[in-house]
């Protein structure tokens, strides 16, 4: 009886594993709901380095993930952005970092040579090793936070380094909601009085950021920063 029960459990585990959704795919239900993949699991099609035509050599696809490899030549770096701009949407993705790493999801980017970087126009959801990264001194710089504007350790709950974190980023008519691993890390309205107060108390009040978050529509970026990051299951649904 014991052997039979063990065999049944083993079979159940096998079936669960066999029929689990593969990374970088959409279920029939997701397709019906309007979800689209921004990463096919094999190539960087649909992305390019900011202000360039192709993706730099520091960005590679390895084992079904977009990987930023800091060991590659400096010339192959830069943030990568989507070819298309997006307005009202829900963005889902997974990320993991190596020890000490730092990155971000930047959105509403106005790609134009007059803006030298993605973050000149786009807000950021922070990606970070909260324990060992250098940029962990301010609480609103922790993983999942609206970078340098809102959030603290009470909502920043990344999984251990080397494991996959799950992100939901929702923007609808300028209303933003962030989730990291199912925990809401931010909710607010771009351009509201509360939003403007957050900017006034951040680095984004400086002249360089005079066009920061002025348009609730734009391209989405994965940020180059110190360390190594991996990204997968990048999907988006228009609202």
C-alpha cells in the first residue's frame, strides 16, 4: 500500500510539472484576454538599445531569459527599450538579480535624442538586491518602489537573490499601481497634487528632469546598471 501511495504521489507531481505553463508563453485564456508577449524567449526581437537601432552585446538571451551581462565590453551596454510605445496597460514580468545588483523597469519613455537617458522622461519601478546593492541606503530605492519617490521596507519584499520576483505594473489613464510578489508597493495618479509633492521631494525636481513623467504614454525599458539581471515572462495587456 505504501509503495502504491508513493507511486501515485510521484505521478501527480510529474503531471503537475509536465502541464505547468512554460515560461515566455501565453495560455489560451491569456490570449483571449488580450495579453501579448514582449519577449519570445529566444530573441530580443521587439527591443533595441535606447537611441540605437539594435540591442547591445551586453544583453543576451540565455536559457529563456534576457540577461544583462556586465562582463561584456562597455560599448555593448545601455538600457533596452521596446520598439513600440504603450499607454493604458498592465505589464507583467519576472526578474532576478545576482548578488549586489541594481536595475529598474522604466516606462513612459519619450525616446528622443534631446533626452540623453530613459530616466530623463520615464518613472522607474526599482529592481534591486536590497541586502547587498550599494543603492539600498534610501528606503524608496528598495525593490518594487517608485524610485526616489515612494515606498519603503514595509512593502519591498523581494525573494532571495537568485530567485524569480513577479511584477505587475498597471497604468490606466495615468493612474499607476505597482505590485511586487503580490504586495502593492505604490498607487497614485501622475500629475496629481500628491504626485507633484513626491517629485518636489526627489531628485526629479532638478532642471534635467523638466520633462519627467509629463506624458502617461511611452516606451518601456529594462535598465543597465551595476550587476547582472535576468528577465522573462514579459507580457502586456492593453486596458
